[in-house]
C-alpha cells in the first residue's frame, strides 16, 4: 500500500458538453496545509483589468498587487476574513498581502467599478486551472482518499455537486465534472 505520486486528469464541461477553461480545480485531503513561508503569487493590473481574472493560491501565500497600468488603482476586498485595502497607487507602492484563511476573495477597484477578479485560497498545494480544453492535471499522492473540487465565478451549480470523493484506487481514473446549469457569462472588463 505504498503512497506514490501521479497525475490526475480532471475535465470540466458545461451543460452542453463544451469544455470550460479557467476553472479552479483542487484536491482537498484530511490534513489542510499552509504554503511554505515565502510562497508568493502576483495579481497584476493591466489595461484596467486584473490579471489573471482568477488566481488560485495555497493558504499562507503572499500575493503582490503591482500596478502595471498607466492609471492609478485603489484595490480592495470586503471578503471576510481576507479583507484589505491598497489605497490609490501606481507601480509597486504596497507591501504584498498575506492570505491566511481559505475561501473566495472578491477583488475590486474603488476607482474603476468594472474591474473585478477573484482569488481562491485553498488549504492544499494541489491545485490547477482548466486549460482551453477544460482539462487540469493535478499532481496527487496515490494510496490516499481525496476530494477533488472545482470553483469558478461562472458556475451556478449547487456547491455539493462541485466536489467528488476519490478512493485510493481511483486516482488513475479521469475525473469529469458535467455542469447542469448554464454558466454565467464571462466577465466583460468594460461592462458594468
């Protein structure tokens, strides 16, 4: 019953069977873990957009919010318990923000209401986002039970249908999520 690593293929399809890119896919196991000290990620601002639109990080990750735009921004989140404010700035004016609690963090800009992005903070180092084919590859430990979950601001399906338990023997079996409800429209960077 040796534990060994491998890759798990996870596919996300919409209610019409089409691939869904940009969906967060992550493995939850019995022992939540925080990122090693010094783990960092970047949520940039370019052309009055947050880049990427969805960032997935492990609990304890420090996120930098550089402003690579020609205009100033005021980044904030009211998402409890990860709320923060980075008052109006350009460039690298603010220290990185540490995300020590798991959950969804909704980002906005106090100046540009159309700017919207998400940070999904997960208690695991095993996560990815689906590619244009709706596929994500996860590095998993074989020999352990796990739960694979997905999240996207576009998904309307009930939360309980967005996780699937994987037995220790099933790690080589591809996992497919077929969504039931139509997706929300992609965020248009210049719509209200």
